[in-house]
C-alpha cells in the first residue's frame, strides 16, 4: 500500500510540475512578446516623422531619429520636452492633487488671504511673480533664475519660463519680473500686446548683471538664432529691456 501511495504522490507531483512549467512558459512568452512589441513601438517612434503637430513647440517635418544627434534628449527646456513627448521618448506630467498648498489654493478665500497662508505650507516667503492676467491653460511658470543688483539690493530681476505666450505668434515662452523694493513686490514685464519683451524665445533663462557698466542681461533659447540658438537682451533698467 505504501508503494502504491508513493507512486500516486509522484504522479501527482509530476502533473503539478508540468502544469507549473506550462504556466511559467506562457508567462515568459507573454513577457517576451510584450518586450518585442515594446521594442517595435519604440523603433517606430524613433523613426517617426512629425506630420500632424498642433503644438507650436513641435515643428512639422521633425525627424524623431535626430533627437540624440541634436541633443534634444539632454535639454530641459519646454520645446525639447514637447518634442520628446511627441516622439514617444517621454511622458507628460500631471497636476498634483495633494498637499497643503494645493488645499489652500482651493479654499474660497480672497487672494490676499491665500498669500498670507501659503508661507505656512511652504515654510518660506511666497512671492507673486506672475502679476497681471492669466488665461488657462497657459498659466505655467518654471525654472526661475534670480539675481539682485550688488550696489542696489532693492533692485531684483527674476527670469523664468512662462507659458503665457505659448500660442502667440511669434511664440514667446520667456518671462521676467522685476522688484524695486527688495522683493516685497514684483511686476511681470509685459508689453502692450500682453506678452513679455522676449519675442520668438523658448525660455531656459540665464540672467547676468555687469557692475562696471550697470547693465542687466538675459539670455534665452532664441528662434531667430539658427533655429534654436541663444539670443540676449540687455538694459540699464531691468524694467525696460532692450
């Protein structure tokens, strides 16, 4: 009886092993197939030519296979990010729905009260750089570059990416704000057309101050300088860039 029981047990175990082998083989093939399809999808995206772009940051006719050659995968500006997403090399972000700051922003309170409460959430002073009107969805500012006049600390310039002019012609996604009271208040530089003074630029700010000449400089990615070169603006008065 023991011999028969052992035989049945061995037979049962063999069946279990075969079943497990079949299941594992199926999982392996499924994963391999997924990897193959994923690789094919990536190869398709890499060889893709953009032909139906509705985004002013992504030019029609762009060859996605040129991303690495052009250094776009090593850039952090808005235009490079949009191209990477259009070519399938990156995913777009999503808005955060948590945190004390977001909760404060959603409260039905006057803007002035919210500005008083926000420092409690960020543990720091909050400065309103984006003064003036905002039109959704072009309400994003990022990548600030700040400096003060060493001989007059009350004079502060903050340059940043600003999506306000994303759909403007020529495109203008560069912005700057100036304070003349040491940062207590800021004014966003705005021309009569509602845009910043930095026409045909794609952000990625650099700001400089030359003390001997008393001159301020901003440098941006510029569409008028070889497709996406560097263009500069200067002024002895930061509120009025030339």
